[in-house]
C-alpha cells in the first residue's frame, strides 16, 4: 500500500508542475522509478514558464527541456519504424494470419482440450485481432461467438458491457453474465486498459483439437531443431 500511496503522490506532484528532481527530494524515490511512473506526465508550457521565474530552477528547466527533446526524438523514431514495419509485414497472407492467431492462442489462450476455445485479455486491440482471426481464419460466424467479462466489484458493469460491445461490434445478447471479482479496481495500480478482462469463447471441440494439435506440432518441430543445433555446435567444439 505504501508503494501505491507514493505512486499517487508522485502523480499529484507532477500535475502540480514539480520536476523529477523535486519529486525525488520530496518522496525519496529514485528517478528511474519516477521515469516509469510519470513518463506520460510532461510539464505544460505554463509550468515550464513558472520554472523560468526562479534562477535556482534553471537547472531543472534544462533537464525538462532535454527530457522533452528526447521524448520527441523517440516518438519520431518509433513513428518511422512503425511505418517501415507496417509496409514490410502487411497485409498478412491467409497462412500468415492463421499462424499469427495460432501463436497468440499459444501465449494467451485456454489450453485444456476439455475447455472451450477461449482467449482472455485486457487489451481491446488484442481482442479485436483475435476476433478477426476467429472470423477470417477459422471461419466462425460472428453470431456464434460468446463474450465474457471479468470485472472488479467497484466497476460500472453496464458501462463496461457497452464499452466492449461497441469495441467488438458484438451485440449484448451474445455476452454471458460477467464474473465480478471480490477485489476493487481502485486498490490496484497498474498500467492496464481500465475496462476489465474480456474473453471470447467458442464451443467447438474439433476446432479446439485442431488448434491445440497445430500448436503441439510447431512446438515439437522446433524443439527438435534446437536439439539438432545444440548437437552440431558441440560437434564443432570437439564435444566440449
């Protein structure tokens, strides 16, 4: 709880126009930690102007300007890289789309063969991709897909149902009764998406078996490849 209180105090001080150095002095928190907490909270032009009024704060002002310059350079670099990767990777072929979804399911999906084909995540973009994969790669009719939400007890259930219905373009009559956690969202500080966990599920046994066996086949194939590479390296090194 102490960490959560410090996190909230740091955000409050930052919104007041305090620099990282000032917050560090006040709360005795390393700048590396503050950088992770406050990266999105940059000072406004008015706050920067107020810093100029005090000569003693000129050093802090220089640090803030440097931070802003670095952030802008990083944003420009990421934007350029994003466009480059987009041009190189997209659009996906049908096989590439199937494999992409397969790997997503390997990492995030429910693996038990006795359970439904189901994947849960808090990121709307992940769920939109998964939904697209179900429809376009697996040929599942959209009206056969069920949606289940996991929410905290202090969240507005109706609002979150409407949020996910709008995001996924799935009517509310395809939503099951939400699971409400005993814990409260306000007691947990994390950089989530703030709308609970969304799950999409399909009750098709044969399809679930196909997905899981596809994952098994890939896993076995590359496990053998790694062993072969290790054996070859040992042979080259004289068995050492």
